[in-house]
């Protein structure tokens, strides 16, 4: 989904204060059961920390429901209570889960904090600047489209907040989680590092499985959620900008844009349709129906772990396999 900027002004001050405390947390007590208490904005990043921390962490993901929308989620008192006692918090940033910034305050200054979007370096890559851990991304960086030039494959490389589909970012976050958990529980450092190595090796294997499998091919996206996965596969998105913008902004898709998309599908000018299964409207329903009629492969992607997924690698493996299979059809 698109970056929503409505809350940025309201939460910027809170976030800035909270992020200056990233060096704290070493003296925070562990939970009564001896486990390190971790709170994540969504179960995607919660599952990454769970993979690194293993049996030594207790992870609470505020959005653990496949139908939950981080953009519109409103924090509850129970969320405030959960974050208050956390020793490590992790969220996406980049305008994706702004509600989480409202949970951070003076009582969380001692907690370790991981914000995935700045860790990714995506905005800084575009600007040609080094990442600044203590700074929030500028509004122009968080906006839906930092206009970057296309490469030889036609990729636009626009800054996209869905960085859990970027395998390099996921490895960086896992390594940071190992470092932060080790600072909280130094006696378990070797375990955290070993777990992180196993996890990141799995992420690398997924990256290699998807690498350039769709070079020279085009797909249609109902929404640019899996942007970085498609980029890894070398796939070009043929989705008209007007269609993508309308879906992201949860507005009405212009008739001309919908007609253009339906023509792309009907005439098989794309090899597959990549659909965000957690977002549906009348326009996307028509696209999926037309894809079925045309016999085009459908690749379902999601923004959070669906029910039954045992972790990030399990979830992402199914999506990568679906994409690779569709590109090979």
C-alpha cells in the first residue's frame, strides 16, 4: 500500500526522541520467564526476530491478523502496555506503520529499537547519501515515488516501503537483531549469531532461487507490494501508473486505466498477474476474473504472514516458488 503521510507530522517528534535512545537497553531486566521481551509492529518483522532469538525471546506482534492494515491501524491501550515493558522493539518505518511511533515514549527509551526502512538504506541510495541512524526519512523520501531513472530492465527503482521483500534488507535486520539481543543477553550471543546465520543463509537461498528468473518478461501488479521481489527476479511491471496510484490510494480506478489493464491481461501482454491478496476492490476483482479467463498464472502476495505460516522463510518460500513457477509457465 502507499505511504500515508497524514500522521507524519504528529508522530515525528515522538519518533525522533525515541530513536535517539537506540543505544540503550543493556540494563533492561529480562522477563520473569527469562526470555527477552520483543514487540513488533507486524508479524513479518516479529517472525524475523523470533527466528534469530529462538527460545530466548518472547515476541508480541501487534498486527498478527492477516486482515490487519498497518496504514490505518489505531493503537489500543493494550499495545501501549506491551511496548512499555519491551526490551527490543522492531517496526518497518518509511511511513508504513506510523501507529507504532505513537507507542514510543520516555518509558521506552531504554529499549533497543530497529526500524527496517532506514536500515535498508533505500532512501539514502536514491539520494546518494550515507544512512543517518538518528534521522527520520524526509517527506520527499517517504512519498510514494521518489523518481529514480529506470535501468536496462525497465525497473523504476522508486523508493518503496515494503522492504521485507528486499532480501538484503531482511539480512541486515536479522544481523541487527542478533547484535541487539546479544547486547541485552551477552551470555547468549553465540546462539543469536548462529540463529541469524542459519536464517540469513535461508534468505540468500531464496534470493538465488528468484534471481533473474523473469528477465525480459512483464507482469501486472494489482499493487506494488512485492516490488523488490520482482526486481530481484528481473521482472518489469507493466501496470499503468494511474491504475497503481488509484489502488494504492484506495480510490476509484479511472475507467481508461482499468480498460488498459484488462487489455494487457486479455491479450496476454504480461506473463502473470501479481495480486496483493489482502487488498480487494471492484477493479482488482475484474482484473483477476479476466486473468482467469485468459489462463494467466496468478501470484498471490501479502503484507503480513497469513494464517498457518510458521515464519518468514516458510511464508516467503511459498511466494517465491509461486512467482518462479508463474514466470516459467
